[in-house]
């Protein structure tokens, strides 16, 4: 049973009434930048993905109204379940007309399966509770085979277009940042990026990898207390302040050379170069690090599984699969590094251990008869030495 055929009665009884200020945007990524806690988000997002859902939860929304189906049935997307587990009600598939009937900043009410402005009904949809989402997920698993076939076709098409880049590194731009023989840490503002960065603190301190932020990942690095050396992306989700931070900026361009994000960077007075490629920005960051001689590439917030690739909602995610084949054994997920890495002993810790050893030896000597005799002898010799030095300089 698809979401579109869910019975209304059960869902309507389950949806609590909530009211709050509304924020609207057809691009969820743009909307989350201006949402405040306690507000209601109106989006137009088919198959809500995990990154979008995590961002909505982090902003503290009290309800989500979606103009499109939150679960289309193409594959088991992860976002609706995240919202439901956070007790954020979803009023689903209300239609695109909602954007013309509700104004930004007005107060609205979600009641039952209806959206109101004051007492005026402006939209109707379906409530997705955890039971309905679980049922839809089971149905959506049947769509995985079709999506896998499409994914394979996209992979072959990408391979044909980007053979020179993938196999020989043709098209990788020259950069100032030296990565030869170094570790490189690539941060995407994706899955669990905050937790992974926190777990990597000791690794970053000890190995000092070259830090690459992919779009908003550069802001994530600065929020964690680091300065990115390189910023890569189409520049639609990185702040002006971070772009001006002194990092080398590489704008992701289309294969024909067009770079929509370049004028914004130039308007800020920031020097930038372009990297034309048809893959994703996180892919070109990995290809750049590999081509410039990195010995290890640690990925934070990137995609790793087939469901995560599909959950991103792009046919171009096939490039991510091939990019990982290209960089091969150099690539390590941040979670693996945090689990396997053991922090090296710092110089301060080593000094502390040496001092502790001397204190322990002194304590042993002080409590034993032979030790006290040795200490007395040492004190006498030290006194004689000091007396001789005093007579020498008097």
C-alpha cells in the first residue's frame, strides 16, 4: 500500500494540533538557514532525505508541511523516520498551491489533516506517523531493484563522460595548497558530521591533516575550531565570512565550464579557481586530494552506502561510487579512524610520566634503610660540591 492510499481516519485522529510562525521555501537546504525553534516549516521535498531531516530537527521545528510526497515509494528514504522519532508531525502531500496561500512569517495551525491560517482552511494532506512510515518503507523496498538498475546506468554514463578525469586526473586544477605525502581531511555537512569531527580531535591535533571543507563543510570546520585550507563546492551553502577566511577557494563548475557560484566569490573580492566536472562537490574534493599526492583521505559526513547514495536524491551520485573506486585504499571513513586511532603520547604527558617516575624512586629511597644511607651520602657529597663552588668564586 502506497502512501497515497493511506486511510485518512486513523491518521487524522493521531495528528496533534500545533500552531506557530511559518517559514516557506521550495529548497529545504535554504529554508533551514532561517528557521527558528518553535516554527513550522513548509517545504516541497519529494522523498525527504536524512540530511534534510537532521537539519529540520536541529532547527527545532514543531511541524513539517510538505507540498510533495515525503515518501514516493521509489526507495526507502531515511528522512521521514527521523522526523517521526523526533516527535515532529508531518502533514504530507498538501499540494504546491500552499505556497500561494500562505505568507512567510504568518501564524498558522496544523490541526488534524488540515492547515489553517486563522480560521481559514488553506491546505489538506495526510499525517505520516511512525506506523504509516514503517508500512511505506516496506513497500518502498520493492523499488530498490529499479533504482539499482538506474544507478548502474548512471554509473556507466558517468564513466564514459569522465574517463580522463577518473583514470588520468585530466582536468584537475593546479593549486597552492601542498598535499603531497600528507593526510587530507574532507568535511561535508552530511551524516553525523558534528559527532565525527568531535571524535577526530586527537587525530587532527597529532597528524595536522590538510583540511578541506565542501561547501557548508567549511563552516562546520570553523564551528569546530579549525581553519579550512581549501574550500570546494558550488558555493551555495558556505558563509561569506568563511569564504573570506583565507582558504584557497575552488568553485565546482559544469563540464562546459560554467560556474554559477563563481560570481558570488568574485563579488566578495576572493580569488578562486574552477574545477569543471559532472560529479558532486565531495567527489571532486577527493579526486583533487588524490591527484595532489595525499597519502590518506579521511571523509567526514560523506555518503558510504547504496541507500545513502539514493537518499541524496541525485542520479549523479553514481559518480561518488566511481570516485571511491578511483581513490581506493587511500579513503577512510571518519568513523573508522575514530575507532582505530590511538592518540600518540604528547611531550607534556611524557614529561609528567618521567617526573612521576622520579618521585616514585625518591619515595622508595626515603622509606628504606639503604635508601636513606644513599640519600645521606648524596646530601654530603652535594654539600661538599656546593662548598667547593662557593670557595672557588669567593
